[in-house]
C-alpha cells in the first residue's frame, strides 16, 4: 500500500464472529442456488420440451422486468418496517419459504403440450417465483450492509458470504447431466421436476437461517413522514419515489451498478454459449459427453472461485477495493481470451484450463461490490440523513438480475443469429460454430474492459470511508 494512503485497523467491537458470517453466507447459498438453478435448468425448455431458444431467452428476461418495480418497492418496505423482529428478518423468513416452494412447483410441467402452453405457464410461474425471491433476497442483502461499520470487516464479511455462496456452483454445472441420468429418470423433463423439488426444499430450509440468528445493528427510529400507514398511500408513494430518485442520482453507486452490469452481463451472456460450444464444437453434438465436460469446467471454476475469494479479500485489505477490482477483472479477461485456444476438439480436456482464470471475474466482483455498496450507504447518509440499505441493495441486485435477464434473452437471439438448429445435431454449419466461438470470447472481454474504465473514477477510498464513519458517529452515535 502506498505510504500516502492511511490504513486503519479493525476494532474488536466492529468484528463479526465467524459463525455469524457463516449464517449470513447461508443466505448467499440460497440466493445463488436459486439463480443458478433457474438459469442452468432453462436449457431443458429447449432440449427437453422443444421450445425455440429465443422464447427460452424471453422467459428468462420478461419476469425480470417486474423486478424493476418490485425490488425497489421491497427495499423501501424493508427500510421503513418497524416490528419487534426488526426491519429485515420477517421478510427473509417468509420469502425463503415461499421461494423454495414456488420453485419446486415451477418445474412440474406436463409433457406433450404445445410450445405456447409451456411458454405462458412458465412465464406466469416465473413472475410469482421472482416476487417471492425478491421478498427474501432484498432484505437479506440490506442486512449485510449494516452488520458492521468497519471498512475492512465489510470486505471480510462479503468474502465469507461469497465463499459460502459459491457452494451451489460446485453442483449446478452438473444439473444437465443429473437431469439426463437414465437410471433415475426416464427423460430430461422428469429429471428437471425432481431436481426442482430438491432445490426448493433446500432453499427453504437454509434460507430462514439469517432470519433466525442474525440481529440488526443499526436502530432507526420511525420517520413519521414515511413510516406510518396512517399517513396514507399517496404520502408513502411520494416518499418512495423521492428515495428511489435520490439513490439513482448518487454517482459512486451508479459506477458500481454499471461495472456490475457489464462484468456480470458479459459472463452470463456467454454462459449458455459456452455449453453449446463445448457440446457442438468440441464434441460434435454429443450432448451427454458435452454436458459431462461442461460439468468438469464448471466444477473447476467453482473450486477456483473459493481461492479467488480468499485472495481478493486479502488483496483488498492491502491495496484497496478499487485496485483489487482491476486485478480480478483483468485476470478474467485473460481467461476469456485463452478459451479460443483451449476449446479444441483434438484436446477436449483443455476446456477446464480457462476456468480458474474466469473465476476471478465473478469471484472478485461479488466479494468487492457488496463491501463497496456498504460504504456508499454511509456516504449517502452523510448527505441525506437517511439510511437506505434496502433501496440500495434492491437497485443493485435488480441490476444484477437485469443483467441475467438481458443475457438470457440476448443469448437466445444470438444463438439463432449464428444459424444454430437443434435438429441438425452435430452437423451444424462451420460458419455457425465460428460465430458461436466469436461471441463466446469477444463479448465478455469488451464488457470487462469498459467496467474497468468505469471503476477507475470511483471516489470512495479507505480514508474517505473512515472520515464518513466519524461524521456519522458524531451525528448519531456508534
């Protein structure tokens, strides 16, 4: 660290015990499991039910449009809830149970129906699922922003939760192979229905843990102008709109949102492409062997992410969060580039080699961004005299979900644009395979480069965060 940059030690009272960090991480496990499952299992709609890839992409995108309203509204509701159990915990508890149940039901699709039937039924179910998901995830994210006021302990907390949150990615790359496992299931559709039940039960059971064991650190008195139902719907709506616009105008937060959208969207945009490239380019259309090797690659990436999170957490406490972001995103760019050489039909095992480098992209992103947004919440409170963890968390994660939705939608259309035809099997045209590989490599590289440029002007350093904390504690106490 440069001698010009002060470094502050974490006070004992600002530390979060490791068991409580694990409990908060349980929420990340559920959050990531549901996201990975609905994304990874969507390929069944194409390969198992014969739905057009463009329609599959729309099913990933359209429900997320409702999140543009429901996420900020849930953040506002959570910020202004006053109950004996706190602002966040009741919603985390109910949301976890509802999201797990609805996810299990979502995949109980009857066979032999029309494409339009599957589209509309799955669309309606997805909208209800994402609403329950929002009720759980938005307060859980907000709770993490207020568990500690310390600049570095926030990074450690987010490192642990991201570490625990990677566990689903050890198994999710194998979902396609599991759903095709013939000794258990007659076909992919039946495999999806049983897998969804397992995912839903696990999500409900684990998702309630943060609500049961964590406590909110910041105590906010009710604001009579916005927090009481008696003031009426109009006044609460005005307060919501004002808070929403104030949040969107805060420049440091917008930089974090833009960088997250770019890095995450770049990764998600080619996540489906990667599977298709492995199956149809490396393995000439053999879906079972291709799914197996895609599973190997995903598992290596997941294991590597554990190491990445530990390294980036350590690095950020030494060189700062912004510089750590440059390092992690830069390494992932190298990983995307070497895929062009490693996805080789003559040497199929090379598909696992880029995985450790690619792990730096999302591993570093979600370790650092949560910690940086917690700093943004403090900086915003200095200016506005209000705490809006829920609103900031809701908008940030809506950007993440918007990135996933946009990627799923664009991915389907891009796949069609390459000329891919599932009916051709391994006989895809050479031009199709070439375009698939080009998109797979180039799009995330461009997005990551723009993200680095965006964060270059991010202004909140360790010294500035320390000054902000001192100002807040002088105003309202520790």
